[in-house]
C-alpha cells in the first residue's frame, strides 16, 4: 500500500549511513516522504547524497551538530508540515518498523479518534515490550501490554 499523505522523520547520530538502508527501504516505498535528519557534527555529504539517490522519497536535513533528538525531530516535523503532510511517523536510527506495523498504525487513523497513535515497542535486550506512558495530573503511569496482546 502507498500512503502519500504520510511522512516519516528519522533522526541519526553517529550511525553508519549504510546501516540506514534497511530502515529507509522499509519507509521509502509506502510513504509520501522520508526526512532523514542527520545530527552528525561532520556529515558525510557523499554518503547522504547516495541515500537520497537510492531512495527517491528521502530528503536529508543535515544539522552539522548534535542538536538532540527533540530538536532534530522538530526540524523534520516543521519541514513535513510545511510540505502539507497530514500524518507523521517518528523514528530514530535504531527503529525497525515491519510492514504489518505500518499498515496497522495507518489503518488505526480511521478506527479511533486520537491525536497520536503508537506501536508497542519491543526491546530485544530485555526480551519484552516496553510500557506505554500516560501523563496526567497524578503523574506518569506505565501501562504494560499483555504478552501476545494485539490492539487494533
């Protein structure tokens, strides 16, 4: 499936550019655009140009400094909103979205009324999913998914 109204923002920092190819390949086909926000102080312009050439929907935003994850995501978000994208997927360099995950998240847009939709993140080091966090007047609550539980 193709989702032309969806843009991904991927932030990198001191990560081998060739190792990004699998992530970019999984996003470049189905999405309208992928912004690769590079936080490397000395970006490799040749390697970044190669990624843009390999993945036609990928655009590199080189910061030439480590601005941190939040500022880098905000830069990609601003660019995506400026180009008129209605939906954004946010990733860091270690993310490995599967095709079913993308399809299920994007299908959820029409199934629920929410400002944000997110996947259940599985931590391979811990061998378990991470909790969802909710923020309220009583503080932060952790919601652990049931093993094998699938929503939507």
